[in-house]
C-alpha cells in the first residue's frame, strides 16, 4: 500500500442485519446513512494511527472495491476512518478511540 491508504476487509456481519424482533434486513434495503466495520489487511507507509489487524469504522459510501487473489477488499484513505475499535476490552469506556 502507498502513502495513507488502507486495504480493509468488510466484517462478515456487514451484509445482512437483523432487527431486535428478528426480522432480516437485506444489504440492498435503503436506509439512512449507516457506518460499517472492517478489518485492516494492509496499511501504507504514511498511515499513523491505524495498524494491520485493527477493526475500523468507516462510511461505506466513500469506498473503492478491489479484487486481490479472488477476495474482495476495500481501499480507503486514513482520513476516511471514523473510529478504531480497541483490541482489548477493559470494561471501561466505549471501547473506541477516535
């Protein structure tokens, strides 16, 4: 990866969602703006706050898809990341850092 780019893989639960009542919502359903979670697979040399293996929160509308060795990944800039999940939950706070 070059500069401030991130290569991420969407979480498996990003495709379909269930409501609290158990109703399945397909990924094609139109909803308000909703952020998505993904795992960082590769990071460019100028990425400062995210590392490989982190789980990041981003806007799925601002993305570019790329296929590498038969797998689909997303290409993001570091500035497009809204949050990073803390890898070790301590039971305090929200578990996110921005």
